[in-house]
C-alpha cells in the first residue's frame, strides 16, 4: 500500500511540474538557445486574444524537445504597460539549418484584448529548461 502512495505522489508531482511549464515567462534558470534566430512575421488582435506569429531559425546544433519560445506582451511599443507573457512548447526537434513557425497567443480575464490594437512584444526568446 505504501508503494502505491509513493507512486501516486510521484505522478501527481510530475504532472504538476509539467503543467506549470507553460505558466511562467521570464524565468532566469533556463538555457537560452542563442543559436535560434526569432523573427516576428505577423501580429493580430482579436476580441479575446492577442497573437504574434513568426519564424524560428536554428543556425547551430540539434535542438531536442521540449523547447520553448516566449515573449512578454505590452499595450504598445512604449513598453510601459505589460499585459503579461506567454510561451509555446515545441514538442519536436529542430536540426541545424531548419526553421519552424511559432505562434504566441496571449489572453487574460483582466483585459479586453480588442482595445490593444497597437500591442507590442518584447523579450522574445527560445530556451530549454535546465535538466
């Protein structure tokens, strides 16, 4: 019976750790992927979300999954009112010389996203969690 309790606790804690990965942005205890160039190709404003799209180009080494792309969302390009941040979990490898499309979607119950037509993003980065 004790073994089952230990296994159950391990599974719960593992699930908690994985589910928290997508909730944080700007964490310093990560390995930033300096060999990845991130380009913003499009931004869109919807009634209930802000969206930024772009290309991630790997110019060195193989990136193994999972890895992440994140950014902070601001009301405009003065970067004084931060709305929040978000990230996308990439579940596939990206080899040297390969590129992929990324999409970051920000939404919050605090804001009416459609009021931020001039939103801007900052602190765009690709990273891996430290082992």
